[in-house]
């Protein structure tokens, strides 16, 4: 139940309740799949038959349990009340995957993020999400190459996401509204109303506002963010991505979002580059370079080096041209001999690690898979770490 004031937009504002059903229903936005299967979405449920399940909420207004099932109805009115909002919280339920043959554990609430600035803009974005009819019109406009029926189906995928998101909107009168986001169906649902998302648009917009809030409220400033340091050495296993080690550190992932934006979305506070060379079963530090000046061009360089790139052929096929097989088991004949590591701390306090294999092959690692390195990045690393003159106030040390 709601902790104070009830759930705004449900019950008091509407006597109707929406009953959700178990299973994958025809409520997503994968039009082509729906057409190929010949399925048609059922008409909206009559308001008198509508019921709305209410999950248990924590003191922050976020769900502590998953809603059971999916469904589609659309009562009149905005998705959430559009006046008097004082905060929007992005809620997260983290799923715990069981070991093979084990029983699943209840999801655990993640740390919520609460937006108290640009709240009215965020509420407006939530209410601007298209209705079923508006989404259908958009798809018909894009689908001019093929005839579309007057009423076509919406379908859901079944991706095993590790977390489920929702928005908790709080109002000055103590009431609240909960918006449940379903990335498999591409829907946002609240109090018997359904809107459609394009990818992770509302989440990405929230995270953009939230990063601005972190910077503006002074929770982390350049003076308080420490400069990352180089480790004196690494074991080969820690650095060898063929053996599935721990992934590079990525604190920015939590507030980055799921769109194709920059890998480093926030301004930087400090950058440290480290060069390692193998001796025995260890990679030993051979050079380091650090700076807290001239950071925006460095951020641009690193964002370009970590951006996934694709090409689209004449038939609409998409090919990833940034992927590298360097460091993949069975692709690299020898273990790593030389590696550079770039540590980045941004003004929100997030620390990010980017690994760059230099020998026996070259690749950039921002996660579990390697990317083809950009010549500009390799050249800059050699300038920073290879004994050549530096610019931009950097400090170099060699061991």
C-alpha cells in the first residue's frame, strides 16, 4: 500500500481497476512480428471491467515486488496527474537469477534515484508518451512500403532483463502515482492507462536530468573527486579477457542509460593513463600519466574510441564494424604482453576503466567484448606514456 496519501490517479480519481493477465500478451510494439504472425491486439477493455493491481511499496514509494502479468487498457486522462509534482523517483527491482535447477529468489530493490529539479519537465515527458492510437498512426506513417490493416497487433518480446524499472511521482499534497515500465512490451502503465515507449526514452531522459542535478547540487565537484591511481601490477588472469575475469570498472553505467549515447556522459574531473608490460605471470607498471586540465578534448577522444559503429546494407541488414576478436578465446594465440589502462573520474564521482590491449593484438575493452582501436587513441596513449613530449598539463612517471 502507499505510505502516504495513497496512489494518485488510482481509486480516488477513477473507480475502475485493471486486471492484468499472466503470459506474453499482444501489447508490445513489434509490428512486423505481429503482422507476420497474423495476430491482432484485442480491443481495449471496457472501463467497467478494469482492475488495477497495486504492488507493495516501500517508504520511498517504489515497488518491493514485481507485478504479476501484463495487460493493456487505456482509461481517459493523462498517464499521471500533471500538476503539483515535487519529485520523480526512478525505482529499480533487481532480479536474482537462480543457479541451474534452483528456485528463483525474490527481487531486491535497488538504490532509488530521486529527481527534485526539472520535475515538471519530466512529468510532461511521461505524459507525452504516445497512446495506442498515436503509436499505431506513427507506425502506419513509417510503414508506407507495405499495406497495414486498420487494426494490427502489438506483441511483446521475452528478454530476461536483470532489473525492472518504474517511476514514482510524488505530489505536494502527499499523494503519489506509480508508472510501471515494461521494456519487453515497450509500455508505461499507470492506474489503468497505457502509453508506449520508444526504446528506453523516458529512462534516458530521467538519467540526463539526474546527472545534471548531481552536478548542480554540488554532491560531487572537481575539487572533491580524487584522481585515479595506477595499480603497481596486475595478474595475467585479471587482465586476460579470454578467461572471463572481472569486467572493467564502470561506475557511470548506473546513470548512463540504454540509448546509443556517449560512454562518458558527464564532464570529467581527472584522467590517469597506465602502461603495463608482462614479466612472468604479472603485468608490471612501466609508465603513468595523469591530468586534471584540458579534459573535454580527452573526453571526446575516449567517447569516440568506445562508440559502437554499424553499417546498414541495401537490404536493411546491420553489421557491427567496431567488434574485434582480439582477446577472445581461440582467437589470440598468445596471452597479453602489453596493455594500457585509462582511468577516468567524472564530476559526478563515477570512475570508469578502459583497457587497451597493445600486444600481441590491439583492442579496446569497455566491457566483455573488444573493439577495434582508433588510431587517434593509440597515438595519444603513446604520447602520454611513450616518452614523447606531452601537452595539457599532464604529469608523467615511469618505473
